[in-house]
C-alpha cells in the first residue's frame, strides 16, 4: 500500500512537469523543498510525453528511488530491507556493499532472513552506473563523492549522458559533473543513453537521432574516443520498444552502434535477461555477430540466487539496482560485475561505415527526379524512396508514393514544417505571419517552452503568443518577441506586476517591505483608493503611504496599515482632529476644543476671549 501511495504522489507531479520551472517550484516546493524534495523530476520523451516505463522505471521514476522513498513512508514501523523487491520474473533481493569484495553479493530469501554470500566466479572488476537520479537527495541535488565511491571498492562507472531525442532538454543535466568527478577519482568510465526510439531513421524517436544525441553531448564536452575506457552503451528497455518487430530492434541497434562506432568509440548494448532471451533475437544480436562487430554486451539480472547472469558473451552483469555504495546522495545504486578489463572495441568494419567518418551515417547513392511540379528521391536502382530521408545536411519527407512533401506535415499527431524546397525546419520560423518553434527533431512545440532561461508560450496551433495570455484564470504577459515577462511592466500606460512564474498579481502586494495595490485588472493603483469603506493613498510610484501626507493645502494622516485616519488622533501625546474627508483641522474650534495652526489641540491657554484648560476644554471667558 505504501508503494502505491508514493506512486500516486509521483503521478500527481507529472501534470506539473510541462509548465514553467518556476511555476512548478511554487506548486510543489521545487528541488529544494517539500515532502518529496528528494524525488527527481519524472522523465519523459519530449515529443510524445510518454514517461519512462521498464523493468526498472515506473512512470518516469527509477524503482530504486520509489523503494527508498517508500521506506521513508513506513510510519507503521515496517522497514523494507535493502533488496525486498522484484523487478522481473527471475530477479529478486540481491545487493552488495564494500564488505562483499569484487566477486560476491548478499542475498536474503525473506526480508528478515539471514544474509547469504553468493560468489560470482571470473569477476575482474566492480562498478556502478549512474544518472542525475543518483544525484538527487532529500535536500535537492548533490555531487557524488567519487573518492568515497572508489574507496568503497568501485573501479569503473558507466554514466548516462542523455536520453531519447537530440534536444538539450533531454541531455542528462549531471553528466558533465559526474564524468569529470569519476575521471578525477581515477575510475574507468563509460557512458550510456536511455533509448525511446521506435524507428531506425528519421529526426525524432529514432535510433539515428539518438546516435546524433550521444555524439553531440560527447563533442560538446570535449570527450574523444581515447577518453573513454568502456563503451558507449545503447540502453534498450523502455516499454515503447517492447512490442516492436524484432527485426526493427536489430536495425535500430545496428544504426546506433554503427554511427557511434564510426566516430571511433567503443559501443555496446544494454538490456535485461528477458529482453536478451526473447526480444533481442535478431541476427545482429547473436554471440558471433556481436563479437565480430566488437559490440559489448551489458546484461541486467537481479537474481534470487545465481552465480552468473545467464546470457552468453556478457562483459558486464548489472546484478542489482539496490547496491549500497558510499558517496552517492541516493541510498541505492546500480552495481555491476565486469568479467573483463579489456572492454570491446568496435572497428565498425562489418557495418560498412568505417571508411566514411562523419557525425552522421553516409547517404546512399540517391538522386532527385522532377515530374511536373512533383519531386521524387530515387535510389541507385531507380526506386522511389519513402519516409524520412537525410540529404545534404537536411531532412526531407517522402510520402507513401515517394512524393516529396512541403509545408505543414502531420505524422502520428506531431506537426513538422518543410520549406518550399522540402527541407525540414528547426528553431524559430515565421509562417503566415505567426512565429512557430520546432525542436531539433523537427517537432512543432506547443505550450510553455524554455529557451536559455526565457519562457515562451505556443498555442495549440503552435503559434507563438504575444501580449496578454490567460491560462486557467491566470494572466501572463509576453512581449512583442514572445518572451514571458516578470516583475514590473508598463503596458498600455499602466503598471502591472508579474511574479517569478509570470503570473499577473492582483490585490495587495508587498515588495521589500513596500506595499502596492493591483486592481482586479492587474493595473497598479495610485492616489486615493477606497477598499470596503477604508481609504488608502498610494503615491505616484504606487507605494502605499503611511504617516503624514500633504496634498495641496490639506494634511492627512495614514496609520501603519495605510488606512486614512478620521476623528480625534493621538500621536505621541498630542491630539489632532481629522474631518470625515481625512483633512486635518487647523486654527478652529472642534466643539469645546481648539486646534492651532499646526493642527495640534491647544491646552492651558487663552484663545481670544476664551480660555482652554489643561485638558483642552473651554472653561472660561474674559
């Protein structure tokens, strides 16, 4: 029940993951506050919105994070021991700590059962794999102490660099720091990408696009092939791939590995034992073919009791996701046994790509053919090509008849825009008088979009919004360039205040100890303001006035709450009288009392023929 309770909490946060980060922080406490501050943001594929789900992910959150948080929720005194859960049918309850050494793990048959030490023959090294999920903790995100990790017996680390489509949003935000930290500690390092691909080719949701993603991140971080000790692994596990044709899975793996190996990097495939046995069965995954191509094999299996992973030709066995390793902000960590110290190297000769180094796969021999106003792309045999085609640095889309498309294109609910020459557009594009934004995959953006810390809003049609925008009864203001505004903004001759999330403020607003009032329209109030029968005065800058206020020939007094005073007023033992209009009385009788030119009530003095006593009352006449 506690696991279900936590998952419900996680699901409730997913709806917030598509709004501006500041708005999310206000709603859920952000990364540094709130009951579930240690839970990383649920992970999803940007073009589909699908959250990561696999044998070790649930609704975008790693299961070991869920189990750790469940332990924190165990308010009935029931603590899950580290390992009391299962991921796949033949996996359960194995863990590791420094005391185990490099070639054993600990197993418990029941949560309260005795520890059993299981030996794993042939192990050469012990390692961990991490992503930004491992950097999350109860107080936000923290760096891994890689020196502690090394001191705990770990000799290598496989670090996630990215996931899915080639967009900066799907770069792993802690990759550079984790990579540098592991290297500085003297660990051997490899990298991996979590795949959402469902096709071999194309700009989005494809193995080709994911290979470009890895290569871009490595290039941007100055990482060359000789800098990595272990392969670049293609992580094939997500639910979106589970029902794909086995031949397609093979083609996807071949495309990814060929492109990455073509740049000189070692390559490999990651999947669990069930996938190796039942899904990754295309010829390219056979032991002989993988050896011939130089692909590494990384296998996940979290066993009841097993002395090996059960998949032939395995280089690395990920045997638990609940290992206990010092130095990681997260309690649990994936731990791996390596059977080799000389990891595979891919020459890519079998792919036919080794002689053409580039950041993309080489183009086949193609030629454009025009028939009337229609263009076709044909291969060397004269056949019309269909689908996405990469030609001279741009993507083109050919329909089922081979006709090159231009203008707007809808594929599986995703919109793309192809210019007059057929080239797919990315970035900002002015189309029909409106601005649109297309991700690196070519997919048209809708909703909130963060570009370099500036927020934009794209309507459901994709058109960029400008001016006032109402969403769910909240108003936002976007300037002429579409940038969401915050702070004070002068619009149409009136001042408005927009919070850090961009939301327009109304009512009383305290900024740095100064009070302002924003009408229901959001416009800042100035001068006299009547609220529920109480008068306030706000100066030309909108700041609420307190104390004495001189307007023309009249004085007014506004108390510490800003409310205008009327009637008798005692300030420091001196009495003043303010009419119903708030104007201070001066040099006149107020009943049997007299106020002087300064407005102060006079005492113990003669006012012409009249005498006022020490209480200020008229008591005699000359």
